[in-house]
C-alpha cells in the first residue's frame, strides 16, 4: 500500500530545503516553483519522487534535471516578461512551463515527437498558450 504524498508540504520543503539552500533566492523563481507543479510533468510511475532531489527518468533514455538545478538555471537566465525564448529539448515540458509563465513566448523544439505531443497536453492544463512546440529530427 502506497501512502499519498502531501504535495503542498513537499513543495514547500523542496523550495526551502533544496532550492533556497542552493543559492536560488530570486523570489520570482521561487514563486514559479509554487505555481507550476512539478509533479504534473513527471511520468506517472515517478510522481512520488517529483519533488525529491533526484533526476527523474523520461522516455528515450532522457532525464529531468533535479529541481534545484532547474531553479538555478531559471535564476541564471533571468528571463523577463517581454522576452522570447528558444528552448532546445522540450523533455518533460516542466522547464518549458516555467519559462512560458515568466516570458512573452517560448519556442520549444524536441527530437522526440512523444515529448512534444505530451507537452501540448501538459501545457494546455495550465492554460499556457504562449508556447510553440515543434518536432524536428537531428541530422
């Protein structure tokens, strides 16, 4: 029998114990992590680990970065509301969602069609319509 995780508490713990302690202090980034729920972007089999300090396996031998690395990356690029972003590698679409929530537009491209197709659904659930998703094969 599995115990259901209190994602609200786990998210607060993640932000306070993983993210802040790794030097991510930008309040906009911290707020985004509370608004866009990482557990909505991980594969169902790994949902219980969504907020843990670990990489999450994806299809095609890909992985989601740890939450602290995603947050630090977002803080480092310091996007603004008027920015337009090109993201290479849609993956789980979590970083795509974080970028879309904080910029004017995101163009995201992935070599795996499954990631693009799943991203459309996930981003749609958050009403993020400022993202253009593309599938393109590498040469």
